[in-house]
């Protein structure tokens, strides 16, 4: 028997909801089985200085203490209900927000929730071996924090499936524990979540680029007319911010360390930089190109009737929907999408309703560009003449208008042969991967010590010093 208030902190009155309790009693042991198999490898006995959410109050969502990860209190939290909340867009605009699933949207809504839920365990699976090569105890703690919170985000979606979707929901919740990242027979649903995350540069890129897709998708779902989904996503966003922080500062610290070593030793050539045991800026650019392009695919096709339906039905809004100044129905509006026509890339206006994936992707790109600008400042401050650039959004795409085309980072339409000739100038080659992998030699775990290829962060977690014992290995 689960002791609900103790074991599963929640604000959904779980202690009194018998149906939900029964569903969770079944699912929770399967979840633990999944965590033991697919969670961070050989970490189950570590005491980790983690943040746990025990309530949605300002002092309750960030309680820090040592926890063994299998004993982490994966809770169920929704932002408190606003009784006056309405459906704010689409054909039901102005109706009271739905507290139960509207029958006609049941399968669509379930599909969106399952797609969102599927990414959470996928990312834990992708990252499960990285603890063996952490560059410091601080970073090890951070990846574990990200992992337990992705676990909690899975709980959040499973709560919705169990509470609102009956038997189908329970079956979907089980399937979320059965698919595996990268598995040939039963893969995760979306492309990027089947890519390996083999090293820490890839991990930081993933948390910068792909977790930020998480942010934008959650923001769009936080506008949903289905109120429990909206409230769940709002709370998840508080945790997502830390994941993106880990990514942005992680890449930033790698760049900083590379620049320091380049300056000290007056070297610029990538092979000289590598000889000094840090990651050359060219390789960082290639990782950026890869993670950016596979993450752009996560927004779906540029022109999508699915996206139009989600919006018109009131299930998934735009980024900051209620702050936008228009009719929130979009029956007349147009939006430009890009496509390959006559050997070059051209814009075409399409009904804005069908271009909502593209619009969300564009919102995302704006924010990404700011982050890359902050990395650039680290390079500029070191006085090194190197520019990090975001490739054209058609580069290396597998979903949408650019799928099947061969676009250079500068946005030229090439033949397959011409593109392949340059592939490893633009994307990490097996040799680049092998070099980065060669730096991932064992854990750096002496408190306060950092691997040679990354600079220390500016400050520790929760005002603790950098040499704090963030993980006790027992
Ligand atoms: N890979 O009209 P289309 C996160 C499928 S990340 C494989 O283009 P739609 C996190 C699509 O399913 C955020 N398949 O797309 C981050 C459809 O299949 P069917 C995750 C893809 O439906 C880090 C077909 O192609 N949340 O939280 O408009 C760590 C044509 O569909 C892909 C969400 O994504 C792909 N990349 O939009 C942890 C929000 N893209 O129907 C967590 C929920 C498309 O032909 N999901 N397809 O079988 C959605 O809103 C939508 O499903 C999508 C796709 C935006 C993903």
C-alpha cells in the first residue's frame, strides 16, 4: 500500500481518490522497475543533494536535501485552479475552461499527452550512462536533478492519463514504460528522443536545445482549454527552467575553458587546441548544428492540419496565447512558411492556422538566438576571432518542407553529393565524437574539482560552495 501524502506529495487530493489510487498502485511498481533498469546507471545507492517539490507554494517547490534517487518523492502538482478561467482560443473561445475531457476531443487530447509524456522517460534513458564520466560532482548532481524531474514530468502526464482517460489512459501509461529510446522495435515517438546522448557536450546541447522545445511545447499546452493539462504544464515549466540553465551554462563553461586555454597557449588551430585536452570551437559549432536541427524537427511539419485542429479545438495554443493581440481564432490570418522551389528557398504565405508548428518553431528560434549570442560573448570577451552561427532552419531536417532536401548551413540548396562532401565540416564526424569521448574518462568527483575541458560555474547550487559534497557515493 502506498502512503499517499507521505510518499507522493500532491495537490490533487490523491488520498481521497480511490480510482486514481488503484491505477497508481498498479503503475508505481512498474515505474520503479523502469527507474531501476533505465534510470541513471549504478546510482541507486548514492545520496544526492536534490531539490524536491512538496507543494506548489513558493517555499514548497524547491526543498533541498540528500535523497537516494529511488526514494525521490515523485509528486503530482497542478497550478491552483482559477475558477474563472476560460477557453481562450479556437471555436470554443469564451466557454469556461473544461474540467473534464470533451468527448469529441478525447483521442486527440490523449495523443498529445502521450507524445509529451513519452519524451520524459526517453531523455532519462538517453542520459543514463553519463554519470560515469561527469566532469565534477556539481555537474553529476545537476544531471541527476534533471533526471528525477523528467521522471516527475512523466508522473504528471500519467496522472492525466489515469485520472481522465479510464482504461485507455492506463494502457497508454503502461506503454510509456515499455518504449525505449533508440530501440529498433519499440522506439520513443519523436525523432530526437531516439538519438544517443553519448557525452557531456551532447548532454548540455540537449538540455539547451531540446529541453527548450520542452519549454515551448509546454507553454503551448499551458494555454489549453483542458484546464488540468494547462495547470500541470504551468507547474512543469518551473522545473524546466533549471534544465535549460544546466544546458546554457554547461556549453558556456566548455567554451570559456577552451578560450582560456587558447589564450594561455596562443593556439588557434583545432588540432593544437585538442592537444591541450579541451574541445575546439569548430567541434562545438558542429554539435550545435546537429542538436539545433534535430530539435527543429520536433515542432512537426511546417504546414500541419493536426496543428490547425489542435488549435481550433482549443487543445493547444500559441506561445503566450493570451498576451497576443488578435482574434485568437485565426480564420483569416496568413503566415509565411519556407520551402524549396526551383532550386532555391522561397517564402509562401499559407493560412496561419495550418502554420502553427512553424510559428512555434520561429518563437523558439528567437530565444535560441539570444542564448547563442550569450555564448558568443564569452568568445568575444576572450578576443578570439571565431563566430558561432545558427545554421539555416532548412539545414539537416527530416520533418517538414525541407525533409529530403540538402540545405547547407548558409541556406543554399545543394545536390546530395555536394552536401555529403561537406557533411563532416558541418556535423560531428566519427572522429569528432571519438575525440570528445576520449575526454570522458571516468568521473571527476573530488569536491570542488573540475575536468580540464570545462570551467567551474560561477556559483554552487542553493548557495552551497563549489566544493560542497553534492553527491555521497556510500
Ligand atoms: N519525429 O502534422 P505533423 C520535452 C509525426 S520536448 C517523429 O507534422 P503535428 C522534453 C507526427 O506525430 C516536447 N515523428 O505534426 C525535452 C505525425 O504522425 P501521424 C514534447 C514526428 O502532429 C527534453 C506526423 O509526423 N512535447 O518535453 O502537427 C527532455 C505528421 O505530423 C515528428 C510535444 O511534442 C518527429 N520529430 O506535430 C524531456 C507536445 N514530428 O499522425 C522532455 C505534444 C512529427 O502521421 N506533441 N511527427 O502518425 C505535439 O504537439 C505534436 O505531436 C508535435 C507534432 C508538435 C510533436
